C-alpha cells in the first residue's frame, strides 16, 4: 500500500537523500500509520470488551498510543522540512531525531502502564470469555503490525531515518505483544490457567526494552555521533580521485539532520603548484561532494613540499617511527626548519579517540624515538583526534 501511494504522490521517490522526498515519505508513512493504528485500536478494544481481557484491552490502548506516535512522526517530518531561517541557518532537520525520541518515550510510557495493569490483573484475576471474533481480530492485528514493521524498517534504512526505525521497533514490539496476548487467550480457554496478567507483564517488559533501544538510537545523533564509515570512505574516494590532491586529514562531519550535512576537511596539495589552478580544483571537489553526497563541503588547502629531497627523507624516517607506535596513528602537514645547531621537524599526528596512549605520552614517546637516533632533530608535534 505504501509503495503504491509513493508512486502516486512522490515524483522523485528514488532520491532518498533529497530532503523534500524524505519529508513526503515521512508524512505519507505517518498518515498510513495513524489510519492503521486507529483501526487496530477499535478492533482490539471491541475484542477486549467482549472477552473481558486486560491484556487485549491494554494492547488496544497501545495501538492508540501508536496512532499518537504516528502523529508525532508526521509532525516531525513536516517541521524538519522547514527552510533555514536566521535563528536556524542550517535548517530544522534535527527535529526528526526529536520526534523519534518522543516516539521512544511514548513506547516506554505504554510499557510501564501495561506492567501496572498486568500486575493488578495478577493480584485480582478475572475469568476470560472466549470469543472467536477476538481471536480473528488479534490474528489480523499481528499481520497488520508485521506489515507496518516491514515497510517502516525498509524506508527507515533507505532514508536513514531514526524516527521511522523507532516506529518499526514499536511495530515489532506490538507484533510480539499481540502474539503473547493471543497465546494467553487460547491457553486460558483450553487449560483454564489464569496467565492473562503474567503474559501482560511479559509484553510490558518487552515494550519497555524496545522503547529503551529506540531511545538509545535516537539520542546518539542528537548528541553528535561519529559519521558512518561508508560515508567517510565515499568522501575520501571523491577527494582523492583528483590528481592534484596528495592526501586529506582533519575531516569533520556536522550533522544537522538527514540531508543537511556540513563537512570540512584539509586537503594536501603540492606547494609548488599553481595557486589559481589548485583553487579551481578545490572548488570543483566541493561541488562534486555537494552533488554526489548532498552535503555542503568546506575544504582547506594545505601545501606540502614534494620536491625537496631532505624533507621527503625525514618525512619517511618519522613515518617509520610512527608505524612502530601503532598502525592507527597517521601523520600529516610535515615540514622542516633547518638551523645552525639543530633541525625542527614540525608535523601533526592523528590518533583515534580510544588510542591506548594519551596525547602527552604519544608526544613524549615519539620525540624520544626521534632523538635517540638523531640528537640534532627536535620534534614539534601537534596531536589531533581523528573522527574516523
């Protein structure tokens, strides 16, 4: 159904990086979710009333909360699509993450309420009335929720949407919850065991766990998570495809919401190259990154010496020392300043955030290693943390 509606209402449906396409998909999925969840609420509420089952009734109100979650998702995508303004020059894309977080909170609240109702049912059990209509409604609900889980997960991955993935998690938890309720209803009828309340507790715990997982996945981009390795690889491949670029470093990815990414990096270029030609190359790369990855790029040129024999020899020497410390450490911006008594080796090293040596320990270790064989070489080292 969603695919059919997408073909009817979304012109460029395959351009998942386009913010306008993302917004339309979000609104469409939100509207479909509201409609389906309201239908499920009405059916389950009727089934719970007929069978006198707290688990079915609680599951019905869980679907009502899901309709509210779909409204949040719809509003979130609508607000995220607003154009930049003076107060928010990079747009409002992070509202999508906020809406995903709100959906997670709703999931957690419903899980807690279901736990409370289920404990009350355990303490004060009531006889269930078996109803074929209730069973049919529960089976239909499981099928509908499976469908909602599949299309939300598919689109969530395709659009890289934390809000849709949170909704998919919610749908999966609903599928499991309704399955447990169905088992409890059938078991109670054929065995007489009063497990309705206990099953409600299991469902409540599962929903709380699902809500926690969804919240964790939406909080991470709000706090500023590291970029995906594949995205970093694409940036590196595009920049390094230009012959004038010798290397890149100090890559920073600023995520202001899906489709609203700002990147900055340093690109090493030959120091003896023609300035205007190199500047034109940098401009071309920035446009290439924008058109290919839908991001705004700012590139700083770092001139490096490529024709000086002494510089290249000392650079190779220091690179060997760095390799002894660890393959995760890299060097850039190497240059030398020669004096009458000693030579300064000036360079930056990039290390991962979880490297086993502190910045000070790394600097002292590398400096001692250089001077052990070369007493007249002084190291001037700046340590950078590498994003990926």
